[in-house]
């Protein structure tokens, strides 16, 4: 019996947290503790600790809570942690946006405590609350964050962009800030 438990234990630890719902062009998924690179394909399951990369393509990932991430060409995101629970206080997500451009549309995650959501870039940490926004990370790690509006033109939520030096709050449609290095304050928000 113990042998069977050990065989199935890795399967439990690798629960699917979402899937690729949009794909144009090419991309790949690198799994933690595996040397294999999986070619991105529609309906490919996404797991915690996956490293998702686009080449000359775009990928959309929908998570269990209906949150969506859309990666443009030559982008890379690492899913450090994703826990979905019907009780928002028990849910959490942690992502690293390494390069490229991504659009984040929160689903139920918008109701999760800000402390349980962490999106990091090389130069900033982004906390969100019920938000639709984009992040672009260039080749030297600078990060541009833009809060997008709802369909009616109102702010889709609120974002804090924090570095080691300071933080700014984005709460108006098309408000943006940029971080250049982790030790310097983000630029003052502009629309």
C-alpha cells in the first residue's frame, strides 16, 4: 500500500490550476523539476511553478477562478504559487513577470486580500484589487504598469506598484507608472 501512495503522491502535488485558452503562433511551457519543454497548445493544463514563454506568438491562460493572463510575443511569466479556494481569504497567487508584455484580468482573485496577491517584475511588486491592467518588462528589467478601464470607462480597480524606495497607487483609467530599478521610487502616476 505504501508503494502505491508514493507513486500517486506527485500527481496530487501537480494539480492543474488553469489551462491555455488562447494560442496564436508558438510558445512553450517549462515544468518545474523536468527537463522537457512542452509546446504550447490549446487546452494544455497549467500547473504551479510552470514557466510559460511565448516566441513569435501569443498565449492566453485562464485560471480556476476565471482570472486571465494574456502574454504577447517574446514574453515570460513564472507561476510561483496559485491556490484557489471558494473562500477568498484562503486563496493566493504569486507570479513573476520576467519579460515582455502581459495583460491581467482578475476573476474571483479581485476579492482576495491584497496581501495574498503578488506579481513581481525585476524592479517592482504589484498588488491588485479587482483589476484589469497591463505590465511590460523590457530587456533591462524596467517595468511599465497601466491600469485599464472597465467597459463603461471607469477605473477597473486599484493597483499599488512598490519598489524598495516607495510605492504609488494607480486608481484612474489609463493611469501609468514606470520603475527603472528596484532601489528607486516608481515614477509619479500619469494618465
